[in-house]
C-alpha cells in the first residue's frame, strides 16, 4: 500500500512542478490538443459505428426474439466501445509524446536540472529520437493489444466479466501508461526497452499508484491534455528515484522540493 501511495505522490509532484513553471505547462498543451482532436473524432466514429459492427459480426443472432437480441448486441457494443476506449487511453500517451517529442524531452531535462545531479541528453538527431520512440511504442502497444484481446474475451464470462475484468483493464492501462511516460527520461539515459520494462516490474505497485489514477483522469474529456505535461514531469521524478534506489540508500531518494521521501521507500 505504501508503494501505491508513493506512486500517487509522484503524480501530484509532477503536476505541482509544471504549475510552478507555468511556461512549460503552456507549451505542453498544444501536442495534447492535437492528439485529443484526433482521438475524439475516432471515438465518436466508433460510437456511431459500433452497433453496425456488432450486427455485422453476429449474423447468427438476426432471428433471435426480443429482448435477447437487443441485450446481446447491446452488451457486445458496450464491449467494443470499451475496448476502443482502452486502446485509446494507452495509445493517446504514445501519440502525444511522439507529436510533442522535442518539447517533452526538453521538459524532462528541465525537471532533471531543477532537481540537481546529472542531466543526461540523448545526443541523437530529432529524426532518430522519433524513430526510437515510435519503435519502442509499437512494441509496448503490441503487448497492450495482446492483454486487451484477452481481457475482451474474458469480458464474456458472467460476473467477473463485468467486475474483475474492467478493474484488470485499468491496471494494465495504468502500468503501460507509466512505462510510456517514464520512457522520456529513461531513453535519455540510454536505457533500452527490456531494461525499462524490468525496472517497472521491480516496483509494480509504485507504477500502478502513478498510472491507474492517471488513466481514470484521462477518461474525462480534455483532462488528459492538461495533465500530460505534469505527468511527464512526475514520471521523470519517479524514474530518477527508481534508478537511484538501485545505487543509493532509500533515504537519499527524495525529490528535491517535494517534502519527505515517498512512503514507497522503506
């Protein structure tokens, strides 16, 4: 439970950081707005077309009597839209980070600079940074889609499909959302994707404490746009301390200016 609370504290610390550095918050809104317009259009289209999609996919149910036909296809339509929303929440971050790559990398560097210590730079040209980011995002999203398909199938199981499975979906979304956000800071430190995933696995509850509340907030229209700069800042703070806990005593892993160490460190 302390790791869950510690992850949430990093999320709040990142939001405080960008509000204290308002210029970065202002610049960070544009990539999020562009991505939001794209995803809003896609989800509206899915909302209008989900009924037709489920009707096309279930021709065997055409002869069913009322109310079973409406209940069955209504349930499937809800699942389709839920899966689309699940994919949107995960891919939104990757696409927004790709659109705003130069800004978010500069923001992450500034967080490092304000906290003191080493301020690593990738040293790569922009096109190569975009390529590495896109390549790693595709690999992460492939994992997410695999989980999504499994969860979608389990959604048909009575009771757990309407209770446990949605909860697991939020956890999966939060976990990989955090991985995408911390990648901004960790890529600058020349950490490859397998090592980043291993780092996230070493503190799963901390990662979930950061990512799950963010996923829930992202479900509210436009909230994701305003939280993205702070999410990148908070993920940078968390990445710094996750790396330092491998090299230094827990008491040294404190984000400067944000009070006592998160309860995750014990």
